[in-house]
C-alpha cells in the first residue's frame, strides 16, 4: 500500500473513477447480465461501448488518464471466443506492450486492467469492478498522468 | 450545431425507483447541444415512442439520446422511431441507466444518481458527433445449413424445406435421429418413440429440397448473415451408397464384433454396420478403427460377399463446400459422465448400476434384450429396482447447478415400465424434489405413484455390491431416517450436458456458450432461438436441457426465423464499417494483416499535384460487404487513416472526456 493511498483512505471522501471500455458482444453483455442478475458492485465505473476490444486505441486510455480517470478497464471476449474471430488477440498483444510502456514511464501499470469477461459472466464483471476499486483505493488518486486543470 | 433531445425513461420502477429521472432530465438540459429534455414512464411504449416523434418535430431535433435500458435490447426499437420521425436512424445514442446503473447500485442511490448523469453526459457527447449512416445491400443465398440430425434438426429441416428453401442437413453419426431414436416410450403419453420419429427421419431423407450428409462434420464456417460459406467433411464410409441396396449381407458376414455405442455397450455390432434396423440412411458404413481389412489388410469379406459391389476400401474423406444464407445449430446434448465423478455410486464398476439411457435401451423392443428388463450382469429379471435422480444435476459439488428438466419425468416413466413389465416388482425413487412442469406431466407422476412406485425424498450416500445384491444406503429426509435397500438394479438419472465438441463448434461459428457450455441465445425471453451472430439460430437441447415437445417447438421457431430471412432477396448491411481516408493512407497495408474478414484490399489511386505529373500510389480500401466493423484496423493504422463509422476516434475521445469531467 502506498503512503499516499493510505492517507487518502483516511479522509476518504475521494472515490476512484474507472473508465471501462467493453466490447459489445461479451463484456458489455456481461455487464448487462450483472444488471439483470441484480449483482451489486460499486458505482465507480463508467462504461464506454466499443464493438470489439481491438477497437480500443491506447490513445483512448491515455486520454482517460490525462483527464482524471484513476483506473481504466479494457474487457473483451475470452481468447478464442472473439465475435470477430481474432480481435482480442490483438488487444492482448497491444495492451501488454502498452502496459510495459506505462511501467517504463513510471506510471503504475496496475491502473490499467485488461480482462476477459464473457456474456455469461455477470459475476466476474461485478467482481472485477470491486477488485479494481479496492486496488485503486490503495493506490490513491492518479496524479502522475493527470493534466492540471 | 446539432439540436439534441434527451429522453429519460423510468422503466416503471426499474430505473425510476432508484434514480431521480426528472432530475437527470433537468441536468441534461444544460449539456452542450441539448435543446430539449424530458422524462417518461415507459419510453419504449407506444405513447413513449410518440412522445419522441412529436418532440423531434416540435423542437426540430436532429440527434436523440434515449436514457433507458441496454442498447442491446432496444437500440433497434428506437432507431425505428427516428426513422418514423424522418431522421436518419443512426442519429440515436442510448444511455444505459438500467442494466449499468439502477439495477446494480440500488444500495448507493447518491452515487448512482451521479453516475447516471455521467452516463447521459457521455451519450450526449457522442450524439453531438454522430453522422448520418446508410446501410448497403447484400444478396441472400436462399439455402439453409442445419447442423445435427436429432429431432430438432429434422423438424427444422422439414419446416424450412416445406416452405420452399433448400436445406443441407449435416449429421456426424451414420444415422439421423439423435437421442430420441434410442428411447422406448415417451412421457407423458407413452407413445412409442420410434413410431413418431422414424417417419420423420424418412420424410427428411426423401425430401426433394433436403440434401442429407450423414457421417459428416462441418469443418469451417466463414462469411456472414445471408452469405455463409461452409466446408463439410464427408467422412469415408467405405461403402458406395449409390450402389448399396442395404441388403445386409455384409454385416451378417463381418467377423468383427465390438461393443455397440448405439446400445450404450449393452450389445454388439460388426465393423461394417448400421446403428439400428430403422437407421436413415439404411446403408452401412465401415468403422475404420475396427475393420480388419483397413487396419491389418486381412479380411475383405464384405467386399467379397456384397452383391452390389458397393464396398470400397479405398474411399477417402471428401470435402464439400456449400453457400448458405442461414445456419441452424441443433447438436443436442450429451449425458453427464457419472462414471468419472460419482465414487459413491461405484464409478461405473458395478454392471447393474446403469444410466437412464441404458435403461431405455434395455426396455426397448428393438434393443439388445428385445425389450426384456434384465440385469446386465447375469441376465436375470430384477425384482427390486432403485432409481436415483439428479445425478449430475442440481449438484454444485459436481459443478452442475442447473436442473436437467427431463430426468424427473423419464424416471417416472422408467418406474412405470418396471411395474408394468415385472409382476410384483418393487420400485424406489430417491429424489430431491420432483419437477413436473409440462402438460399432463403432474398427472403422469401421480399415476406412477398410484401404481406403487415408492418415492423417497433424500440423497443416496452410497451404493455397493453384496453378493448378487446392490445395497443402496440413503436418507429419507421426510421421515428423518436412514434407509437401506437391497436392490437388483440401480438406475441413475444422469443429467444433461452439452454435446461433445459443442464448444469447438461454437468457436468455429462464432457464437457464445453459457456458463454450463450450452449455446447462448440472444435473449432468454424475447429472442430464444436467435444467437448474437446474425443468421445463426438454435434449436433443441443444444440451447439447454429440453424435452421433446419443447425441442420440436423451438425447432419450428428457428425454422420460421430462417424462412423470414431467406424470403428476403437482399439484406441491409451494418453501416458501421471502417473507411480509409486515402489522403492520409501511406499504403503500408498494416491494416490488411489484422482484418479477420479480409475486407481490406489494395487499391491504386492517381494523385494530381498541381505543377507535377500525375503520380500513382497504393492505398488501402475497405470492402464494405465484408467488413464487420470490429475496428482492429483503425487502431493498427499508424497514420490514423482508418476510422470506424459509428465508433470514430473523435466520438470515443469525446465520450472519454465527458466521463472524466
Ligand atoms: C433417458 C432419457 C429419456 C428421455 N425420455 C424422454 C421422453 O420420454 N419424452 C421426452 O419428451 N423427452 C425425453 N427425453 C429427452 C429427449 O431425448 C430430448 O428432448 C431430445 O432428444 C432432444 O433432441 P435434439 O434434437 O435437440 O438433440 P439430440 O437428440 O441430442 O440430437 C442431436 C443430434 O446432433 C448430432 N450432432 C451433435 N454434434 C454434432 C456436430 N458437431 N455435427 C453434426 N452433428 C452433430 C448428434 O449426433 C445428434 O444426432 C429423454 C432423454 C433421456 C436422456
Ligand atoms: S452387402 Fe453391399 S449392398 Fe448389401 S448392405 Fe452391404 S454394402 Fe450394401
Ligand atoms: S473494421 Fe474490422 S472487419 Fe472492418 S476492415 Fe477493419 S479490421 Fe476488417
């Protein structure tokens, strides 16, 4: 746990903000299923629908961090189950590299999560959000990448 | 500047019970571009839709945000509303307040309210950047592929073919009929399964518009709705069916004898065989793994005796390619492999502990014992039979939480059959609850109890052999007592699982499976026979455990959907495809490599720069008929020359900005 985070946690009015890019076919449907199943999870996440996780340009993730997101989730179909056959393989390679780059620049790579959530995994979606919120609470707000406003 | 209208739906109390909809509408009125905003109880209802249309006219709206449920549910509904109001239907953006907010955050209303406002702000930001889109048109191939020749596949094939379309029916076994032809009688009416199934098998095989491939497998599916390309592997049968008359000389003379899978190992068959006497087609195949001629090069009896000279040991697998416009998946189910998991029932070690399907074969007049109920171990008639329900169903410890839906009824049927065929027999049924949900089912169950079946509520903890008896130990939870029964035979109601290979098939076609491995329907209530892949439909037990009436109903439903599709000459294509800005494209074609549909082609353009001679240059060009709109190419392009319509860089960045305020 980083010191900063611990301090933030003390006076905890701060809430981490998560931007989630979800592929239409699996993960967005998984988030829908979490809703249909009335699974409760923290309200910290804001969802953007994309056709496929491979549509997510690292530029979008950067922009989210610059504008004040504390965490970003990119979720798509499980490898092998992509609606567009191979899209998520590109996502996996691309974002793995991008994460390394974030690490290299001194930005906490844990702030970016890439997860596979199928249309049947409402529970997994809810758990992922809970987990991210916990982790981000420990990490504290993103200050490194944030543009001063 | 666009004129945006925001329509916040209460969805009755689904949204309105948690979120303050009027407050959301009020806040939305201040977002850039919003000139009108309101809330209403049910936006998707007729008055709700009219409210939108009137507001579009009155306030000259040209972009619409509906804040309601998931776009996966109602995007199409509201696009039609825009169309009716004379707007381009792609000027719609939805904000998902129900699935993504009110339903999941009822416990933190304040945070949920803030989130809802953000969700609407995101939608407004995107709406402001929407451009009109118009779909292209593609032709429809008027032919349907049906995978799986059980009762589901057969029924769907007959319905589609009777409506006038060509059908290609592919079955991997040597005969069609599926699990239903193995059954003896069918609950609750006790009519003979073969009597209702085999005439349909014959009808489908003889139908002029049905092309039947048995002993065949679908190997590759490409393309998209209206225009699928399918590769089918016809496995070598080693018998030329165009010459074979089905006389049976060969299988009578074949010297090989192996356990017969059709009878679940209770009987035997030869290496050249038909699975059962009423098989369709009624012509044999050679089981290459057991044929002495094919494995050792020594025998050749069947070729020698065949009067039609139909046996051909050199036959090879054949690849067949067909174009179809629609696909019905009807691959049915498998049965829970209790022998691997249920140590307490002996792991399949005791021959007289059998599965329900094995019982069907035993009791079947066309089965290995001619319909006599006999113990597999010594052929004696069992006097005491114990049935155990929910073996691999409703058992989270074994990883199967779901109810298999048919076992209660087939166990009642089996209990009845024992009591009917064996005078003085005693029948015990261990159950958790009895679920008899269908028409006439409860009455049937009561009748079986009146006939003398003893139902014991409780689990069996152990089955073991003692002499010639099987001792069944269990609990009667209603009486609160331990019970012990010395049985002659134990029949396990093994639960339903997805058919073997179902997951591979799902991947090949590109449809999802649910958590239990059954194929996932597009919507459990409103689109139960469709999948999320356009043009692919589901029928029968492949979608979840089902009895025959439900299977047949769904198969006819799938057929109706197929016909509705094939009746069209053309389909509108998804206009959310990618587009290359040729001025920016450097011609590197990196995009081409990531496109799963080979939608990006190389094109040569001539550029005219004033004062210079015209210059030729390579650029990427998207074939809109092939592009499915994933957007992988847009991210790959380093020059930023490709963008995906409907999900443009500009739109997505605006969404990010709106959410990170
Ligand atoms: C013991 C028992 C008793 C039952 N008794 C009754 C009863 O009395 N009344 C009743 O209503 N229901 C009964 N049922 C249920 C009944 O069997 C099913 O409802 C019905 O068979 C489902 O039909 P289907 O066509 O969906 O599947 P299936 O019968 O399983 O047919 C699927 C077909 O697809 C083929 N296939 C699978 N994968 C592929 C592939 N990849 N490529 C090509 N082909 C493939 C299979 O070989 C099979 O022929 C009983 C079930 C059991 C287990
Ligand atoms: S003997 Fe020849 S004609 Fe007769 S069933 Fe066998 S293969 Fe067919
Ligand atoms: S959006 Fe996807 S399908 Fe369309 S051209 Fe690009 S990579 Fe191919």
